C-alpha cells in the first residue's frame, strides 16, 4: 500500500487496515506492515463461505494516531477451486410404479446441486446410471431444468408377476479438475394392476327356485383371478349378456369371496315358464392392461385385447300353490250409521288357477267392532250390528275397515285378501255436552265466564248451540243469566256480587237441530284470582311475615317455654324429694294419676301472649297467642290462673285472681315457701328417727314416706288456716273417677283460642313438638 504524503514526513507515519478479515469476522485473516504497507494473508479461505472481502486502508500519524489522509478501501476476491462434489437432494428414493405404466418417463425426478462457483466447469455436472437390477426393461436418465434435474425413462413394460422391485444406482459428476462425483439409489416398487382376466370356475351353472318367489338367492358363481387379491384388478364385476330382458334377476359381487350372487327380484309364473337360461360375463373393476400398448386398455397394431369370460346358467322354476285372486282388492260401501243390521256389504269375485273355486273358504281377518259376519262358503259379508260413526273403531274420515280372506285347498293352503271400506254417513244421535264441567270465576277480572260445549256429530247436527238455564228454581235467574246464549260457547254471567265459594248451575244445551240433552250441571268456583286464572290459595299469615316479625314470634314462644319450666320445676315437688320405697320386693304401688307418666302437676294453664311491634310492621302481621291453663299440683301448695296481658318489657306482671305481684315478689314468695318446707322437715323428732332406724329396709322406707306425706299435709292445712286469703281459689281436686278417668286436661296439651283467625298456627306443630320435647327432657333430668 502507498500514500503520496509519506514523502514529506520523516518516518512519523504508519499504515493501518480494518474491516472483514481484520476487525470483523473472520478475524486474523489479513494484516499490514506498518512501515512498508505490505498486506499479508494468514489462513486459507473457503470461497463457499466468504467469496470476497472489503478492507479499509488508512495512514495514521504515529504520535497522535490521527489519520493523515482520507480513508481508502480495496476488495479481495477469492478464486474458486473444484473442492465440492455435486450431490443429490435425496440419497435414497423409493418410488411406486404401476405395472400398467406406459413406456416413457417414470413418475419421479432426481435433483442435484454443486456448491462451487456457478457457471464454471467446477459446478457443471451430468447424470449417469451406474447400475440397474434387473436389467429389463432398460432404464435411461435425461437432464432437464438447466441440467440440475434428472428423469428416468424406460422402454417396454413392467411385469409384476416376474419382477416386483428394481434397484437403480445413479451418479452425478462435475467437470472440474479433478472432477468430483456422488451417487444415489432409486428403488422402484412395481404395483400390480389388472393384467389378468377373471375366469369362471365352472363351464355351466344350474339352479332352481319356487315360482313367484322374490328376493331369493338362487346360486353363486365363482371366478379365478391371478391379480393381487382385493386390488381393483382382482375385484370381479358381473353382467348379463342375455336371458334377463324382463329384469327378473340381478347379480352382485360378494366383496370377500369375489363370487357372483344371482337373485330373483321378480317372481316367475310356473304356468308360463318352467325353465330359464341366462348367460353372464365377468370383468374387473380396473381396465385390462396388455403389454405392447402405448396406453392401458388401448391396443396398437398387432396387439389384441382378449374378450371377457362368459358362462351359461340354467334355472328351473318349481311349481307351488298359487293363492286365489280377488277381482277387486278394495271395495267401497256407503251406509248410514245406526242402520238396521242384515245389510249385505260384500260379495266376492275370485279366480284361482291352481284350485277349485268351490273349495275356497272365507273368513274375516279384520272386524275390530264385530259389526259384520261372513259366510265361509260364499264369502258374502253382512252387517250384524248397528254401526256407530262416533265409535273409536271408525277413522277420522268416517270409514270402517273390514278385511276378508279367501283360503284355497292347496298344499300348503294359499290366502288372498280384499278390503271393504264402509263409509258411514252421520245422523243426529249424540247430544251436546260441556267440554269442562267446572269453571273458575275470578271476581277481580269480572262477573262472567265462558262455557264451551261440543257435539260428536257432524254439521248440521252439532253447533252452533243454544244455551239456557235449567232447573225449576226461579231464584236461579235472579243470580245467573246466559249472555251470549248461542254459539260454540256461551257466557255465564253473575247478576250480583257473590260470596266466595262453589256454585252448581244447571244448564240445558240444544244443538242446531233442537235436540235437548240431559240437564248438565256446571260447577262454578267464585274466588279472587289475584290477576291469574286460578283461585289464590289462602296462605298462612306467617308466610308473609318479615324477619323482625318472625323474631318476635319466636321470642314470645321462648318466653312461654321459660314460664312453663318455672312452674313445673320450681313449684312441683319432684319424685326424688319424697323418699318413696324403690324396693321391688315390697310391691308398693303409688298411683299419681298422671297421663302418660309425665309431670305430677295436674290442671290447666292459661297464658295469653300479646306481641307489640313497630308501626312499620303493622301491615305485615298481627299475632295473639292465647293459652288457658289452671295449675294444680299433688302437693297442693299452689292453685292459680295465670295470664300475661302486658307488653314484653323487662318488668313483667302476673295476676292470680285477686292478688297481683311483680316478678321479684313472685320469686320472694317462692323462697318463703322453700324456707317453710325446710322448717317442716326439722319437725321430725329424734325418737321418730330412732323408730325408723329400728325397722328393716322395706318397712323403714315405707314409714318414712308415709310420715313425710302426713307432715306435709299438716303443714299445708296450717298455712291455709293462717292465710286463707292466699287460698281462696283453691278447691279440692278429685284425681280418680271410677270407670271414667281424670277429667283434668293434661299439661302436655296446649289448647288454642280460635279467635282472630289463627289458622296460620296449623303449620307451627313441629315447633311446639320441639318445645315440648325440650321441656320433657328438662323435667326428666330434674327427676
């Protein structure tokens, strides 16, 4: 490299190169001598990767490193050598070739390429067949598409029966120095085609079938074919040559066995034909290929295509008993319904070529209503009952169907049938009726309902109808009227406002001819439908309660439960407080006259609970629960009637006849009663205790119980004498009634006051049962 400015400096410059092969890949390929500017190459270059290099040249100041002159560039081109052999795109190629492929080019191509420089001797190449096995038919290779593609050609024919596979080795060689080459293998797989005609296994076939028999397989014919099974060149196709001009037969191919199946599709009459001769041929689904033709199936001069194989079939028709033949298969008869029986409906006309007509017998195959009879010898059909057009056995076109059978005396007997269609004309034999016997009159929609009638007869014996009120009650017309009264339906109008309920309205309905039916009663339900078409169900009030209302109801029930528990557990002595003997050996039986073995307390309880609620709930509900109860106990210390009639506030009040006390006062009275009871227990003297201890187990326990009860009665009598005002409502109670039982109501049953329409409590049964079970369980735990 040289720069003209270097002659003015005194060795203060240096040469520098950059770009491909220096500072860009591939690196370390080129370098330059800084003093002389000579460029050197350090490694070999593959032209197929880098065919040229673009290198920049600079002269720099040795001290500052700055360029002295502008940058120059030069290109390095790599010269090609023949270092690449041409190669095929596919090293091994498998090709299927049909046996009947016409001579010429095969349906395949081989492509090759050379990486050396194009349009040079190094990249020009040629194709050549190095080897072919077997050698016939001889194959050739020709180049196309700018000499980069090779096609195989052949002369003659392939024969699948002799050779099924060919192997061809191809070579491609360039023209460089030295020349380079490569090879590929082509495998030709010969596919069998129709090169053989099918031939019948027999020279003639025979068969037989019954006369007039159809859809019957008569026989099978077999063929032989040397082509590959299940191929198109093997599958047989049969056809008629002669003998089937009337299209009485058909022949099909069994896909598995390749046999021909001959079938009768139209019966043959023995009286006309006893023998029938057919001639059929066979060929393949694929056209026959004969070697020597330019195209499959089209011969050239001197090459003849063989004709399809053919065979004769002789068929015998076997005589059978032919059935009789009616002259008419269908007979139309016209009658009026309800005509008197005995009318001749049908007289047969019949022929039989095989049997004597006089020996034919007749019968009815179809007569669902049993309205007809038939003479078994003459076949005359007569009516034996009145025919009703409205019968379910008559179709919608007013036609009654009867089927007659004629049976000959052949072997086996043959049967023929004929149909009698009896067309029934209508008469006025049905009365009009209501379509629905009940209707709903919705008072919120109006005071009228439509009444629809129907008549099974046809016009003019049906609608439009005339409606009127029936019955002899003159007051009926003060309540109802018919408007409109003529038509397919009528309007039933209430003349005044009616209470909700069920009403029976007698009606008379007259058809177009004026025929009256029996008096019909229409049931009318008068109610409020709330905008619908059915009566609004009377729902329980609780169903419309809001969440707050339901909460108040349950709060009231819990309060009731709490009061009952206080009364039962705090005021009634439990069995464990009285030392009753439990020794089974003593056989001591104490009768408490309690129903079902529940609480010892007897009597009735009256509790009235009124629930107050906010004003915004006033439209939702109003609830009042009333329970009447009078409490009595076996110890006799409390007899009162309780009622709660104040709002549910923290300060409740309870009233007993003439005495009223607050909740705290009530509890104070309970404590005083308990203290008196404890004092009574202390009245037992030491002598009494010693007496009790001196007796044995059973006796001591009995004495203790009797003594305890006696002392308790004395205490109560004393209290009643001291404070008679507290016991003015107390009356002796008789617990035993001979033969009748106790008249006291059980505390386990709470009777409801039916006032103020408390029907909604009917669906609260399971709630009260739950409360009762909890109460009963609590009492058992205390006992």
